[in-house]
C-alpha cells in the first residue's frame, strides 16, 4: 500500500492505492477552496480519513464533489459526508447509481473495494467552492457516461477525472468509447487549460498540451486500425498485436474488462461514427 502528498498552489493532492503496480491502481483526492474533489477507493478509507480530517481541521471542508460514480472516485463520499456533516454533489446521471449501487467485476472489488450507498445532490453547472473560487462542470462521457470534469474559472485548472490518465493509452475497458472520449477532450480544450489535476496521474503541468497529444494519438490509432480492418481485412487481434503488442497481465486479471483488443475494437467502431458525423456536419449547417 502507498500514499503520497503533492501541492500546486492552494490545491492539495493526496494519492492512495492498494497495489503499487501502475498508475491505474492509484487514485487522487484533491482539496481546493473548502472543497474535496473525489474521495478515493473505499478500501483506503483509513488513509483518506486522515487526509480529510487534516484538511477539515486546517483549511476547512464544506462540501464533497465527485466526478462520476466509480468506486475509486466516489467510494468514500458517504463516509466523509457522515463524518463532517457536509453535502455531496455529483453529476445528475450519477445520483441513482450512487444511491442504489451498480454492478462491479470481482477485480474491482479486490483492487478498490465496494462502496456503500451515497445520498448526493446534483452538482450545479457553476458551484462556489470557497476562497472566491468557482467550479464549472463540463460533461465528459467516454470513460463513463456520467463523468464530468471541473474547471476553475480564471485559474486554468481542470480536475479531469479519468479523461487524461496517459497520453498513449494501450488498454480500454469494455464499456468505454474512444469516439466519446475524443469529443470530450476537444470539448474541454475549448477552455483555457493550463494545469490538469488527473485522478490517476496526479498534477499534470502543460495540461492542454498533454490532452492534445492524447487526442492526436487516439485519432491516429483509430485511423490506422480502421484502415487495416476495413481495407486490408485484418482481424482485430492481428491489428492489436501489430500496433500495441500482446495483451498483458491486466487483461487476465480483469477477466477481459481491460484489454488492448477493446481499444482497437472501439477505435474501429468509433472511427466509423466519427467519419459519419463529419459527413453530416455540412448538411446540418446547411439546414
């Protein structure tokens, strides 16, 4: 088990995780203003509780804001709300999932633990978070349908949830969609972004550049994968091995939920959608 602390101006970052074998097994909680953004996995509650109590005692915690329903982000929200008697804000699409629960694969229960029910309220589009800071919610589906990122007006900060993680992803979950992820990246890049606060990578300087590089990588990957599949009639596993190499241990640990094949398959499907949308755009503008 491991944990660490980092600071960027008034933003305090706390990283925790059970298995120090890669960035995806770690999760960050951020404190800014008088607000906690994301809450870490439930099996790390003892460490998260110490961080939250320290922030409450020294800088104040008036609210919890989560980016989406996944257990490594919202897993301790209910406990924190009960401990500090503060409200939890979440995307509208997250509310039922947080209250009623959701299906989880066994590997997720082992790596991050299982969260309890959370009574949250919908996060407004603009939320005052203390110290004169305003949080703006930006819908960013792709990793999860309910995921949002939060930017802080006038600061160039983006709390990016799982939008970034790495510039060159090689794995994708079965229920993730590359096309939606690309649209979400381009959506946040419409704003003046300087620093990205990633939920797994941590603090990313030159955040806009990092996000643009990820978009370029995914667009190129989609283009090549689609061409080899459509024109060259190559099977997905051949394309995957040629472009990304053999699937690694993560595929077998996750029972296929995380795999390189998923990434290539999504690239092929979503590139078709991207091409169709490009053809429709001039018609929609003309109408």
